[in-house]
């Protein structure tokens, strides 16, 4: 199994953390997004959407999309469970993962991709040229900040996002917060639950993956 990765990008980091939590060693191939390797014919043959991560299986099958890759790894290596053990926990961890993707990462992407100088003409991932819209960057920032409040509330009285157990939702949340820092969006000073949780999940060895 081979993971097409980019050490500085948030999406493949989610897979790296997930694999590290399970003790799975993945062969990694770095794709240099800065120089446009994702648009090279060799990479397009693996993923015509021109994004990482991509997991290539030994028989050549390719799986893209973070969630699909993580679900596949979960099935192969059920322990420790990162989508929850029982039906209810599985539903709740998937629910929170989706909420963080939708209300956090999507807006973060808008904020970043519509403002970064290096992404002019490339505001959307993929092979087509799309111009930046500065208003979308501003709206994205506002939505991310609003979502910090949502997480702060959710973490009140809970060790992790879904309760007592670390899950895929914590991985997606950690990557959201760290990427937010990159675009100078800090957790609010008064967000004591969010800050406590962030310190805890950052201290896990997997956070360095
Ligand atoms: N929905 C995709 C998102 C993947 C994605 O956006 N990857 C970014 C890196 S974080 C990428 O490859 N960007 C390439 C580009 O900007 O051209 C997933 O879940 O895997």
C-alpha cells in the first residue's frame, strides 16, 4: 500500500494521523503541490481530481478522499476503533466528522484558497482555472471563527469531541485548528475547553505524523 502524500497539506495529514493512531506504517510518496505535480499525467492517472491523499493498493486500485481511505484502514485494522465501537458511537463520530468538514474545513478552504497569492487562478482544487473571490475568503474566516464557538460548547464536559473516546472527529478537528493558525485564525482566548482539548490531542505522538 502506498500513500500519495504532501507533508505540508492538511488533508493527507488526517490520514497520516489516523494511520499513526493505529500503528499502520504506510509507504509514502510525496507529491509537490507547490510545483504542480498533482497536474502531471502520472498523478492524474491515479486521481483525475488532482488532489492528495490517494491510497494505492498493491493490486493498483486507487482510493481517494480522506474519509474513504480512513474507513478502509479502519476495516483492515479495527483496533483501536477510530469510528467508534458500537452503532451509536459510530454514528456520532461520523456525524461530528461531517460537521467539522462542512462547517469548519469547507470555510477554511474558502478563506485560504481565495486569499493566498500562490493560489491566484486556482481557487478551487482540480484541473480547471478558477479565480479567487476575496469576499469568500472573508466569509470563510467569519464562519471558521463561529465554528470555534460550536466546538467550544461541544467540548464542555467532554474529554474528546464525541465523549470519552478519541475518534476520527478529533483528527479532523485538530487539523482544522492547526490549519486555521496557518492563516492566522487563533482559538479565542476564552475558549478554555477548546484550548484544553487542543493541547491534549496535540500531545499525542500521532499529531506529529
Ligand atoms: N475532499 C478531498 C480534499 C483533498 C484536498 O483538497 N487536497 C488538497 C491538499 S489539502 C490538494 O491536494 N490540493 C491540490 C491543489 O491545491 O491543487 C479529500 O477528502 O481527500
